[in-house]
């Protein structure tokens, strides 16, 4: 299959959720308020980054399945079931570890109005339950990436992203804006996605082979995943800590002024990540000459596309926020958006050498 076609699938899988976000974020802010949206934004962020507790097994699964392209279906099934078994345990451990930290932060550190405090504290158990769902999703996604099933993977991703945005919004519109209800609604959409991913893995990865656990595979996956965890742990922690620090020092409203432009800037990464995801399985099995060619072409493509795009974004982010949400919101968030876009431009250039390291 063509890398261009896989990249196009990945781009389409990211553009649709972006369009949904552009429509729903102003509705969320008007419906539940800036403070409640700030809390929900942190919860959503945690739901997205709890995958760090899989110790890199999602990426290890993608690399291992790609390397077994010419292997037997039984070998792929053993690798899949071993990774899935490890992730169940890691997800439970991760949930238990995050529980006291979340209780302390949302109960004692995070600044929020007293009337909202019970709602904020009540979301903690749901965040704990989200950890194993996140870790399992990482392994299932990695397995499909290794088999280069990008069309199916992105169709599922689109369904998940749309439901993740719309279901809590519908609950808020038709029932209640209480965070104790909105967060479980979002979590149910993640569980539905997990079922879809498992179904596609059954068809394309483990093919009905029975559950098995192979110690040699576990050792191989954990060794690879350990190095991936070292490199991937810092970035998610920084992305989580910034909102935690803002929330503890400036309050939930300030989190909204940061999160909205951050989400806009983060969406620009769909281009480098679409390409890097598409070339990852190829790099895992490529000869040195082919690897060098893929890396050089990919880096030039990202640099040529992202540099003018980010320059335009820096100029237009404040007028866009004023049109999209309000002039008052844009005054608070415009400078934040410009700084974030500059940072994301630098980060976009790093995606190609980063994926090269991981694939090898």
C-alpha cells in the first residue's frame, strides 16, 4: 500500500475531529461555562494521555507486528495476546497510582468555586477507571498500525472523536451540566471504541487464535517499550503539568484561556503525525538505503508544509479566536496561541527523526 494513501487516511482521520471541535468548543463554553470547561479539559487531557501507563507497549506492538509481516499468524497472535495481557496489569496498576494524586490535586490544589468542588472531586474515580481503557486502546491501535490497517483505524478514530465530543454535549444540553455525568458519558464513548478496535484486531491481527502468554515475547516487548517509555513519558507529563500548574495558580477559568488555543495549535500536528504514522511500519523493516530515503523525503515534506502554515497561524490566531468565540476571549488567549504555534512548529520538525529512532 502507498505511503501517500496511508498519510491521506491519517489526515482525514484527524481533520474530521478538528471540524467537530471547531463547532462544539464555543457551544461547550456557552453551555457549561469557562470554569467547568477548564475542569473538563483537564479530564479530557488525562483520558488522552493515560496511555503512558502502558510503558510503551502500544508502540512496541506496532513495531513488533510490522516486523512479523512475513511471520506466521500464530506468531502475531502470541505477540498480540502477550502485549494485551501485560497492558491489563499495567492499566490496573496505573489507575491505582493515579488515584491518590488526582484526589490530592482536585481536592486541595486546584482552584475552583466552592459550589463546584463536589463535582470536581467526584470525577476522580472515573479518571481511575479510564486508565486501563487508555492502555488497552494503545495496544489495539499499535497492532492495527503494524498491519498497516490505516483506513479502518482512522474510521474508528473518527467515530470515537465525534462521539467523544458530541455525547457529553448532548448530555449537557438535554440533561445536566454536572461533571459527574459528563465525564462518564465521555468514558462510555472510549469503551465503545475499545470494542471496535478489538473487533478489527480479531480480523486482522490474531485471527481467532486462543489467548496465550509467551515470556520471550513479553521480555522483547517490555525491553522495546521501556526505551519508548523513557522518551514518551516526559512529553505527556509536560502536557499535563502545564494545565495543572495554571489551574492551581490561576484557577479553572485560566485553564480555558490556555486549553482552547493549545487545542488549535495541537491540531496542526495532524500533518507530521499523519506522515510519521504512515512510514513507521515501513521503517521497522526497511534496509538502510531505503530508510535514509524515506527519512530525508519525509523531513523535507514536513518542513516545506509546516513553516508557511505556522507563520500564517501566528498572524491569524487572535482574529480567529475573536470570530470563533469572542473578542474578550481572544484578548486573553491570543498571545498564548502565538507562543504555542511557534513551539508546535519546532516540534513538528522533530517528529520524523523521533519516529526513526522508535522504529529502529
